[in-house]
C-alpha cells in the first residue's frame, strides 16, 4: 500500500532532495541524475504492487465461488491446479506489507521529514484499523452482526504503520535490523501457549497466534493476521527502500543478490526441514503433491520460510519490472497506484457478484450474508476452477475504469485526504 503521493509521472519529473543515506555518505551526484531514475523505480514498485493486487482478487473469487469444501492445500484432498491457485496468492500479503514500508522510506527521499512521516503513519494506521473493523468487515459479510468479527491484512498493515511511526525516528538501518530480526527469530516463539500466560494470554494471541479470542459468552474476536512478524516485514521494507536511492547498476545488483539470497535461504532450510516453519514437508504419492508439500509454508502467522519464499522472488523480479513498458504494464500500474481504493472495491464487487449469481440460480442467499469463512455454503453452490477464473477476470476488468479514474485524480490533485485512500 503506497504511502504518500508519487512524483509526477508525465512531462517534467520534479527533482528531489538527496535521500537521507547520502547525507551520511555523500557522493558526487547531480540532482538531475538522481531525479530521473526515481521515476523509473517508483514505476517498478507500482507494477509489482499492481500485479499482486490483481492476483489477490483470484483468492477472494475462489473464496466465494469455489465448489471445493476443503483447504486447497490439504494434500489428502486437493488437486495440483487448485493448490497452485491458492499458493500463487501467497505472494500478495507479504509484498503488500513490505512495499508499504518501502513507500514510507521513499516519501523521505521526496522531501518529507521524519516527524511528518511519523505523524502520517500514525494517523493512517489508525484509519486502516478503523476501516478493517467497519467498511472492510461489512464488505466480507454484508451484515452488522459483530458476534464474530475477524481481522485480516488491513488490520495488520494498520498496526504495522503505527509501529513504524515510532521506528522511523531511528536510523534506517536500525529499523531494518529490527525488522529482519523479528522475521528471523519469531518462529522460536511458536510453542508459546497463550493459555499459560494468564492476563497476558490475549495480547499474545493478538501478536502471534492465529485463531479466536473468546472475550464473552458467545462473543469471539478472530485474529486472522497476528501482528508478528508483519510489523517486522514493514520495518524491513522501510530499510529496503534505501536500495532505490542507488544508481541503476548498483541497485540491480543489490536486488538480484538480496532476492536470490532469500530464495537460496528458503530452499536450503526447507530442504532439510531445519528451521523457519512449523510444517515440515514430506514425500507424497506423486511428484506434484511433493512439490506442493515443499511449498506449503505457514501463513498464519507467516513463517520465516513463507516470507523468504514470497519476498525473494518478488525482490528479484524488480529489475525486470523496471524494463516493462507499454500498455500491458500500464494496465497493472493503474491498480498499483490506487491499492486501497481497489482493495475495498474488489471485495464488495466479488461479494455482490456471488449474491447476484446465487439469487439468479435460485439459491437462498442467506449463506452469503454472513461471515463467508465460518458459514457453510448452501448445498450445490459453487463452481469449478474455470468459472472461478472467469469471475476473477470479470472483477478485475470491471474495476479497471474506476481505478484508472481515481489514479488520474490522485495524479492531478494533491489533497492530503487522498493519501489515506
């Protein structure tokens, strides 16, 4: 999710003051040479963000329209196409959160002070938490029943921004060290039982345990996205932003080395089931299922290996995205420049499509007016993967004009409130 507004993308590109790291390590560089690459790099980030936003809608279309009644990564029941449809969407949340931190760093290189950035992150973080509990929650359920509210990625991003609002007062590399340390060591804490922590049990669940918090008879607060290590992912993304202040050749090399290093780390630790994920892979009845077992890392909360598996390729592909131009790139750029706007609209649209389709087919739609993850679908409801993919494509194409319009508004106007959407 982008923080702040981006520099102009057409005509003259405004020059920006040297980034913070140059003040500490000055090198001879003209302001013009710095300003021009900044535009290209922001486009590559927006492209990556746009790609994962489009892929994210596939997962949510599957949630509402699938005929499957099991976890698509359940190796005892799944098929390879279904498992891969679920697995490819694993890239979305890590990249989304990571690039939110990168966007925060790049706003400093565009002239925003750290105190101003801190205030913005605090207020936007609080705003996102509010949206998660109201606008986003209603989009998922289409009801006002708060008996079992659940919180997901927007909740995690909001609280991560609030944490980052304090961290940005520290040197960027300290913030990065904090983030990487949280990602690397949090799996050591997987065995901590909140039931043994007394009054500190529920805070620990919020921080690191996926599942329900029963706070009153018949009342449950469901934590789908514990905050650790998402806070660390955003902090690491913030420090990662410094790479985008390097000249192109050094930047490309750094991206390949970092992305490739994470891929190698994942492959090595996963191959020997050494550390970093509580779900060891095992040999299956077929080679395809064995590969799925190898790739099936824990998302809730995201393990070290889950994050290495997803962020490594995402980082390594950024140099290639810098070279991607033309109409196809422009299509994904639109979504990457208005991520929050798209995120909210796509849930409402997919949900409305499901309700409308069910009504036309003669189903009682009440099962679509409750929490979709907890209410069993009506008997006979659901479609195979081809139809799921068709609903996904329809959602993305229908939203494209609205997102293009809003992206143009954000480019044309610089009202502060626009940076909150």
